C-alpha cells in the first residue's frame, strides 16, 4: 500500500490534522481514502481503471507507482477532506448549544454555536475545492475560454480567433 504513504499526509494537511495528538488514525484515513476513491470513480473517468477493495482498504494498481496518476491522487485526497470535514461539522452540530445564566445586567454566557458555524464553513470550502478540481480535471486541466481568446491547434484543425481554418 505505497499509495497510503503519499495520500495519508495529503489528507492530514487538508484537514489540518498534523499536530499531536492527531484526531484521525492512519487506519481511519486509509479507510476514508479508499471510500473516497470509490466515490470519485462514479463521478468521472480516469485513464487507468482502479479496483477499489473497501473491506481490505486497497487500491490497485497503486496510483503512486511507476506512472503517477496525480489527477486520481489529488481528487481522492480532496474528496476525503470534504467528507471528513462534513462529518466534523455534523458532530459539531450535535454539540452546538448556547446557555445564558443570570440577570440582564450581570450574566454569563456559553456559546458553542460558533464552533459549528466555523466547521461548516471549512467543510463547504473543502467541498468547493474538490468540485473546482473535478471540473478542471474533466476539462483536461485547460483554462476555460482559452480556445476563444487565441490560436490553438487540434488534431484536425487550427482554431484561430474562434474560426476553424
């Protein structure tokens, strides 16, 4: 499982789980990466066909070996961070409460609702990053609108200023 040597640290950095004590074990991150790999394969096609073995936490062939499949590696790590941060937000929603004690002139307050809001924003940002990366990958990592702006060569024609020559 050499892929886990690269992908576990990537996911740890994406969810900011790099300082001790770490929130997630390597095994739980491995499981999340494998599940995410299964999910992204239903969303898009890759050059290689990967066999995902969820019960045994396996991905074959290894996307980090020989010819690295950076698209698959990066998208899987981004999807993993999205799913993990959504789970954190859900947990924080269950722990979200606000308590006020005392009279109007003198009271104390405990407000845990901001923790949920912050974790929900992190989860939304991670999922937006994944969706953007997915669109870029599906578009061939090209910049949107580039074909309209300047001259480009395709296999069969040259496109110059929007006209096929």
